[in-house]
């Protein structure tokens, strides 16, 4: 097998891994954006909870259902908000785990790409050295 065939094979492998790295980076970007959205929702719900916690037990609370305000018991409103907070925190934890996993895969893929690039450089340098040696031997 000649140098060009070796380099072509390595190039194909490199392209495949670069494409995989790009996909991982896209997935990572989406996960980070989703996490930011959930964090905003969590903050909003925590503010609502804080407002509800300041109310007296006999306070009247209304919930917006479509275009209509519907009376709701304070304990029920607090319970619903707490359930939303718990659910969002669970989603954030799952996303954090996914982000860590994607970051690890990204690092591994970057290492693979760098290793292939290094091997390709070595093949080119060997070929250039061999060509230079042949040139000086014939001269």
C-alpha cells in the first residue's frame, strides 16, 4: 500500500470522526440551551412560591385558566408550584448528566481527531524524508 492510499484511508477516518465530533457539539449546544430555559422556568416558579409563602392561609388565590381567572385554594396553589419546581429540578439534573456525558464524549473524540492528525503528519514527514533521501542518493 502506497503513502497516498494510507493518507486517503486516514483522511476518511478523520472525516468520519470530525463529523461525529460536530454532531456531539450540536447535541451539547442544544442540551445547554434547554438547561438555560429550564433554569429560567425554575427561577420563575421559585419566585411564585416565595410570593405564595408570604400570603396568609385565608388569602384568596386565583389561577389563570385560558382567559378566565379561577379561584384556587392556597394550599393547592403551593402544592402545584412545588410539584412544578420538583419536576423542573429533575429535568435539570437529567440534563446536567447528559451535558457531562456529552462533554466526555467530545473530549474523547477531540483526542481521537488529534491522534489521527498526528499520525497523518508522521506519514507525510516519512514520505518527504524518503523522497529527499532518494533525491540525494540519485544526485
